[in-house]
C-alpha cells in the first residue's frame, strides 16, 4: 500500500508559512515503498517487464528499418517502371531528387546517387516478398554493400542469412565478402557426421571453414608453430573474428597433466552455441596422420579434466599449412572423436596464382636443401 505524509489544507499553508513552520513533512507527496514493503515476486516481475520493454524497443527499431528498406524498394520499382516501360531517361532521377527534397526537406536518402541505388535494388530483387522476408532484415547500408560487391542473388542471399544470423556490421560484411566466406564456411574436412548427434553435427559443419585466412600475420608466413601461435595471440581480436561468432578464448599452452607427464594444448576455446570446448592445434607444415592422434589425446584430457557435466564432448580443430584430402579422410575415418582439419593461409599464399601454389617448395624441402649444401661444403 502506498504511504502518504500528513495533509494540510490550502488555507493552512499560508499560516504555517507566516510562522516559518512549513517543512516537507507538512506537504503530501507520493513516497515509493521500500523493498521490504513490496510483494515477494516484485523483483522478478520488474525484470520481466524490463526485458519486455527492451524487446519491444528493439522490435520497433527493426520494424522501422524494414519499413524504410521496403519504401526504397517501392521507389526503385516505380523508377524502373517509368524508365523501362515508358522510356523515361536517366535525367528524370536528378529532377525527382530535387522535387522530393523540396517536399521532404528533413528526409535523408533522396540524393540522385541513392535513388540510383534504389533502382538497382529493385532490379536485383524483382519479387517484393523476398525483400520483405529476408532482405529488409538488414540495413540499407548493408544492402548497398551487397549490390556493389556481389553479382548473383544466390550469393547475396547467403550473406544476408549469415549477416542476420551473426549480427555482422557493414564493415564485417564487406570483409567476409572480400575473403569469399561463402566458399569457405562449411568446407572443412571433418568426421562430425559419425561422431556427433545430427543436430550438433549440422551446426558444427557450418561453423568450421577451410581455409582460414590470417592476413593479419603479413606476407612473411610463420615457419614454426611457436611463431604462428605468437602471431595469432598478438592479433587475438582478428583471430577471433576469423574463427567466427561464438568462440570464447580460454588460453594458450594449456597445461594438461597426463599420468606423470606434462602436455600443453596450443589453444583452447569454448564455443557458446555448440556448448563445448574446442582444442586448436597449430601446424606450420603439412598434415600428418599422427597430428590427429595427438589432438585426440588433448581432447580426451580436456573432457576428463575441464569439461562440466552439462558441456558436450570437446571438438578438435587442426590447422595445417597444407593437406592431402585423401590422407585426411582416411585419418579421420578411424577416429571416434569429432575433429576438423583445415588449412591456414596468409596474404602471401592468397596472392599467388593457383597454378604456382603447389609448385613452390615446402619449408621442409628448403631446409633439407640447405642442410645438404652445408654437408657438401
């Protein structure tokens, strides 16, 4: 029950003022009850109400964005109709921009350049239903990037889905397009189908990619695992971005005591959607079958030493400089643990023509050659 202070009539106030006896206790005003006076479930109810308000505020913002994108599609569609059907020239856009600005001076986005984007937007998406269901879920600036950088509706829809799912900013979207994420996501070799439940397997397949691009390491590719690990840790934010949404960094060179011996896993992460640990082993050279066995041992140790009962089985990711797909397939086929094998690349290897990448000598071959020359001398 709301409590109230003592009430004074309007006639009494001047008299008390004259005697200098008016104070805050003499005037009635609402006072919020203390926590002890509130119902027991008030705090829970308040939290739910706050979440509801926050959800509705976000919905209104998203709805406003969708409405604007659909409006731009409508404008672009009407421009297309006049130019394609009635043969109106391109100068009509400049005139239209001036007339719309005169009528709606406070409205942004009515420049000739943006009106041309609206026309291109309507041309790229002829069906309004697709725009309403998927395309309008992204901001207008996202859609401009899709128009500028992609040519096919299939590729655009792929990036629309991923951008909405992962909450990519326009800069992240541009970067993902430039690195051809649609050709890398879900491409890593793995044995998830035989080692994970169907739902977890489908999700894990889409999370891991091949190859991983480590442009931030520069053009001088690391020659040792320690150098590679050091470079990734120096650029941990960019490394996490390349891994993708959901990866939480736990530590590097994680100590695992097995029997009387000490072992150290290169990198340990936890994936928030998969609800499991992810052990990452780094190799500066080509894939070898024994690499999978070593990674499997670390995964088993993490399951025994770190895994919570609510966590799902640990997943392993082996990052190698290069791999033979047939050899990887045979190696993973014998494993009962969920492991993915992918290559990593730097700016140097990306810039090389495809027909030259395989013809260049490996690090091991160069070192062997140098060793042989030293022995002759």
